[in-house]
C-alpha cells in the first residue's frame, strides 16, 4: 500500500505533528451523520485555522484521540 501524507489542522489531537501532518499509522474517516451539519469550510479561507475538537464525531475522523494536556 502506498504511503500518503495526511494533513490535519486539529492541533489538540494526539497524532497532530509539526507542519499540520497526521502521524497516525492508520487513518479511519467516516461520514459525519449529525443533523443540520454542513460543510462550508471550502467557502472560507480556513487553511491557516487551528481547530480544536473534543470528540471524534466533531472531526469525522475516527482516528482522533485528544492529547493529554
């Protein structure tokens, strides 16, 4: 299987690495089925935004694990 670079701006994730990269060995991403949730980030300039999530359902990334702060 080819190695891919995964970008992630969720800065409080255990796997968040320098350069906004994901350092997890595997990535699990599923659909976010929350009601009234829309994808609008593409309409704005959020490339440099630092988001913080508390749970994997907020990221649609099942690999998310909060850092021990």
